[in-house]
C-alpha cells in the first residue's frame, strides 16, 4: 500500500480489491475452444470429402460400364432415363451429405 492508502498493482486489500486475473480462466477456455474448433473442422470436412469421393467413385464404377453396355451380351442394358435418374440421385446424395455439415455446433458449451 502506498502512503495515501491505495493498493499497488498485484496487491489486494481484502474487501473490494480487484483481481486483474479474474477473466483469465474464461479467456483460456475461449482460446482452447477456438483451437479445438480449428482442429476439428478440417477433420469433419475431410471426412465429408472422402465420403463424397467414395460415393462418386462407386457410382462411376457401377453405372458407367452399365451405360456403356458391358452387360448387353447377357441381355441387360441400362436405359438412358435410368442413367439420368441415377446421376440426379448421385447429385442429391452429395448435396445432402454437405448439408449435414450444418449440424456442427460452433458455439462453446
């Protein structure tokens, strides 16, 4: 305490003293939350990318040979209308999986 009765930085006068570190734990929590968010978003995005690539690869591996007529010798051919429906279904599935990213909670709990 100085001669005038005021407390210096770092000293607390029991009653009514101010703690300059009072918000420190809140700031640390907020920084840790932001860091965990920064680290988890790429993981979620990468899993969505892998899922969409797997869907597209599987779709192309199955439907392209069918559309090309690879099974025509045994009597099966894929009509163009069915191919169009499958392409639209593929687009819908990829779009829906991307929309699932909205489920990510970006607010601290």
